C-alpha cells in the first residue's frame, strides 16, 4: 500500500512563485489519485510491498494487464513524491558543492545549464517532465512524456539514470496561476528549487 507523503512545507509556502491553491489541488487531489490508482493496480501483488522506484525499474516484470496503469499512476506517485522534495520556500539561487562543480564541468556555467534545462522544458509538447539526471557518472538533461522517468530506463522513457532534479510540465502544475504562460511558470519555479537537496542526491548517487 502506498500513501500520500506529506509535504516538507505548507501549501502557501512557495508563494508567490507557486500558489497555495495549485499546491493544494496538485498534492491533495492529483497526487492522491496517483497513489490510489497505483494501489488499485497492484492490489494483491507482491510488488505492492516494494518501494515504488523499485517497481518502476522493473516494469517489464509487471503483468501486462496492469503494466500501463503502474507506469502511469506509479510513475505519477514517484515523480510527485520526488518533485515536492526538490522545492523549498528557502530555495532559488545557485547550486553549491559537487553539484556546482559538475554543472560547470558539464555545461560550462550555471547559466548555460539553466538555459538548456529551460529550453528543454519549453520545447516539450503536451504533458511531461524535464529532468536533470546522472547517467554513467555524467550529468544529463532530458524530457519524458506523461509520467515516465529516467528510472524506467531507456527502452521505456527514452532516457535512463538517477534523477537529481525534475520539473512538472503538466498544465495542472501551473494553469491556475499562469494559464498558457509556461515560460513564466518555469522562471518562477527556478526561484524555489532546493539546490541543497539536489546536491545531496548527487552526492548519494556518486557515493
Ligand atoms: Mn503533476
């Protein structure tokens, strides 16, 4: 049985960048629905006792009749659980530590990294996510459709690796406040990115 994780901050705490009403619906309704439908899809299965990340890494082993539901709703549960942690009311600014060093090594500068990530987020058509992830020791940026993620692997998601940072580009993530202005949402989101957490995940992945 999966359960909705509580947020590490209040719904209103990411204001004015991400509004409280959006957070309330996004977490309390959308994410809850992904949790409920994952539980339904895995009802009676031994997989339901495993962490959702482990299930998603072995999607091919899920019975075919349940596989798409697990991919979509389990993916939604995992992606949102991760997404909440990489935002913070004390976020924004620039990375520190090994993350700072590696973004400069990989992309030339933080500004270039930010631009490549932003361009990827704006280029996506329809619903999906843009990621910074670690693949074979290298930082990479890529996007996935629907609720796919790098942990599902290249065959399914088109990219593979350990997620470090992600941005939800479904309209439900921003439409109440930003309507069609996806670029304004992305710009606002940079103001709440929890670089400390992203750096911690990179340290863990490199260890
Ligand atoms: Mn969402």
